C-alpha cells in the first residue's frame, strides 16, 4: 500500500500537511491542497479509516435506524442519506429496528454502544422513553425523521395536513363518495402515520359537511398488491360505490388504479385516485399525489447530522423541523361528472 510519506515526497510537503489537506482539518492553501490531492490520486493513496479515526476521534460513520429495508419510501430516504453522507466522506451502518423488543434492546444496549458511529439518524420510528434516554446517554448527535420524539432534533412532515390536502383536492373536484385505503394495525406501529392520515382524511370530510362512512374504508399493507386487493373490495361491493379513492401511499394508489382498470372503471372519468409520497412510478401512471420528497428528507437529515457534528461542544445548532410537501396534479383525478 502507498504510504502518506510517499505522497508527501511526491507533493514536496510534510506528512502533517498531507494529513491536513486530505482530512479537511486545519489550514492548507488552495494550491498546496490541490498539489497533495494530485499526488495522492497519482499514487492511488487512500486515507486509512482506522488511522483517521485514531487521529480525529471520529469514525466518519453514521448509524441509521430504519424499520423496513424492503419498502420504497424507506429505501428512498436511505438513498438520500447515503448520497449526502458519501459526498462528505462518511459511511453508514444500518440497523433494522423492528417491533421485536429483544432485537431493539440489543441494538440500543450493544451495537450503538460500541462507539463505531459518530451520530445516529432514525427514520420514521417511534422511540420509547427508555430508547431515547439510551440514545442521549451515548452523547452523540441524533436526528429523527418523523416525530415527535421528545428531546431529539426531529424533521417532520405534517401527516394530518398532507392527508387533508389530498382529500380536499378530491372534494374540490365535486366528489362526496370518497373511499380511503389505509393500513392494518401491524403497519401502524411507529408514529401511527396511517392513523394520522386517516384522521386527516376524515377531518377534511367533516369540515366539508360530508359524512364519514366506515364502509368506505379498507386496510392494506402499503404495497401495490395490498392497494390492488383493497380497491377490489371497495369497488366490488354491492350498493353505492365511491367516485374517488384516497390511498395513504402512492404504492397503494397505483394498486387501486390497476384494480379499477381490471374492473372496467375509466380513470379519471369514472373514478379519481390520489396518493401520498411522490413515488418514482407516479409520473408513469399519471398519478395525482402529495409529494413529500423522500429523497430530500434523507438529504436534509444527513445535512442536519453533519451540522450537529460540526458544532461539536458548542451550543446545539438549530435544525429546521418542518419538511415540505406539495400537491402534484396529474391525470388520475378529474371533476366528478353527474
């Protein structure tokens, strides 16, 4: 392996200057930094992670707690985190935090206490009081996405407002028989996001003077397949059928679109469908959605954790809490025709 001494000789500087230039810590002139970087690249020199950690007291590694690894939303947020951290020379370590108490206890009591991370990001998790206290005891910066998590810097999307916006869009188009595809209890573990979205949906109906009909609610599992099955139930029942569907995720909304077309419904002439997320397939399916910019959520979280790390022992930097969202109207919704 190429040593730091060889880089120093080629660049014509001291090893201390090479260390400062490649670590970004300490003053080095722009010209000298460029000369060192060119020499390091020519020799194929890579900074030793262990040596850098010993010198700086930093692992340049961020722990990320996530409830699901195989769901589009979480993987997209994770991608935003990874991309932003990698640009700054940081690695990530993933911890799949499920509802299993023993597994969660092991992560908080063993893995995170090994001092192998400089900070922690928690994605859409409702952390218990004891878990929050264990995180704070690590004396590491922590950023949570989704909340509230008392005592932790948290980035949040107002799920009540997001659901109201989606529902109000359908109401403004003249729809009154609006169905909702939400979630079954096992998918409402952390932050009760599905419950909040259902509450936002029902709040919009009530504010518009529209009765809430339990028969127009169907639970699913936040997948395309689940949305397909739920929409089949809603549209296949005898009696009055909905003229619009609000699904609590874009994947379930896409499933509803596919079910409607299989049953002979024209979208949006016979049925309007709206979702939430900003899924990458939304444009392909011409799906109207409330985009919550999941990739941007991950990038914001990474920027926030790096901001806290840069602050060090100084007063904790302010972390903006509210995350943006926006209604994106496409071809899956239209005015109701009598």
